[in-house]
C-alpha cells in the first residue's frame, strides 16, 4: 500500500515478478499547479469540546516558489497567474460508495484502525472530519477506496488529496499493521523530497489520509515517455534522492523499496518519495525480511542475509543506472531466476553511452559488500553530482 498521489503503475518486465502488490491503486492525474503548502490552520473549538485542539503540522520551511505567508494564501508558483486552483465538481462518490461498500469492523481490528492524527502522541493535529473540506473531483480509484481533490474550509484554504480506505477491506487483506506502520512513519517525516502526510482521521467504516499534491505526477511515467533521462536530469534526481535517503536513515528509517514507480514529481520538478509500504523503523539497522522489487534487491537480500540501511545505497545505484539506460542493470528477460543470479554475482554491464563520471558513481554504489558502498554524503559530493547541481534558489523546472 502506498500513500502517494498517483495512478496505476505500469507492469514492469519479467525481471520484476517479485514486485510488491499495492493494496491501493495509486493516484496521479494531479490537477494542481501548486505543491501543497504547509498549513498553519487557526485553532478551532470542536463541537462537544471544552477547549481548542492544537494543529499539528508545524510549518517547516515553505516549499520552493509556493511560499506561504501569515497574511493569506500561498504565493503562486512561478509562471502561474492565479492564486487558487479549481477542485472540480464532486461526483457524490463518497456517499454512494459508503452505502454499498465495506462494513463496520469491531473488536481489536476496530481499535487498531481507529486512526486519528488529533490523538497522535507526536505532533497531534487539530480534529478533522469530512465536514472540514469542500469536496472536489475524484482523482482516482484504489483497491481500498478513492482519492478526491479537496480544499480545507478554514482559512487559509489549502488544496490537498484526500485518500479514503475502507477498514473492512484492510482487515480482509490482513494489512492493518502495514498501514499503521506506513502512516506512523510518514506522518513524522519533514523533507522537501518526501511526500507529506498532513493528517488523518476516520469514521465507522473508513480511514481518510490528507496528502500533499505532487503536481507533476509520477516519475515512472516520465521515464517511460522519454525512454531514459539525460545525465544532467539523472544526476539531479540522484542528488535529491541521496539527500532524502540520508534524512530517512538519520531517523532510523530504511525505505527498502526505492524504484521509479514509488517516486513522484513536485510542482517544480523536484523528486518526492511517495511510498513507504515496505519501510521500517529499525534503530538496530539489522533486518532479515525479504521485501521490495526484484530488480532493486541487493545481493544480501537475494542471498537471505541480514540487511541494513545500505540496501538503500544499492537501490540508489540501480536507480541511477535505470535513469540513464531506461532499464534496471540486472534485469534478465529470461526470467526472475536469471535476474537473481545476476544480482548475486553483481553481473554489471554499463553501456558505453554512460559517462565515465556516472559509471564511477554507479560502480561505487553497486558493491557486493554493503560496507564498501559509497556513503550518501559522499554521493552528494561525487563529481558527477556536483557537476550538474544547481543552486537551491534556482531549482525550478530543472527537468
């Protein structure tokens, strides 16, 4: 299951037969021209409450070129001519679905899925419910529900993606713990290259997730469209990924499923990690679970050994290769067994079209021994990355 705002992922070639099946269809036809801002919503006393509930989401640094201000809505992104966006016409789908879909869960499952960010022990939000939003057009259907474009009714009014999940279907597929873990991890992350989860709430039958928009949709679709990316574009994505992964690891979070399908693009073309379905909070940094997508599995996972956060180093090397070449480095069309063998042997063949600098970085990340893989801070200092980096203030439409 992912918490991103994107639509169905294209089926990968045979090398990815181990691909995790998402528990919800992704939503990507994002109609927003703006990245979701970091809201500072006024306190409001809720009905039946004797005191106001404090909003959560303390504003970090405002997103590039969509800066918020205390006197009104966010400033428009560069090149845009309007302050707001049209959320479109609501189709009544939430009410219709709720009448005929799902059932009320009880017992321990009901307790496990009574998810409400206002009751969170860390950064509790104000209380939210469906009446907090003006509903807009549907953005997509998923396995467990739908995603809608919504706007907060309270000032300043912000546009978000509201994802609905049916509790009974989550229980039926036995993914309660996975969803709780994913929400718990993502709600505490604050990084410009990680999709933001602003809050969540529930009713008798459903869980609702308030998500940031990724205004330019799925990175995978861009890669499919172009076949591969330029060295400059690839380098900048690798730079952003290394920064985001280094942040995750500083929080003792191992992602474990880095791949193009799990990456989104923000309004300025910046990369955003949008799926934490296989992520784990692991202070000990030693894990044994086999997970992720076959093309991106490191040798230690293929061979059934313990793994650490350095699985993400390997995945970054695979990602860099796929950006430049259009396919993963160890993919073998004869079947997943052959792919396994190529990974275990680090059977790496880099095409001659790849520059020597990019080749050097890929080789330093795709090392059999995890301890020999290039650390993420050194990735960001690598000549290939530094060569193509642009100043933060100019990171606009860099693609």
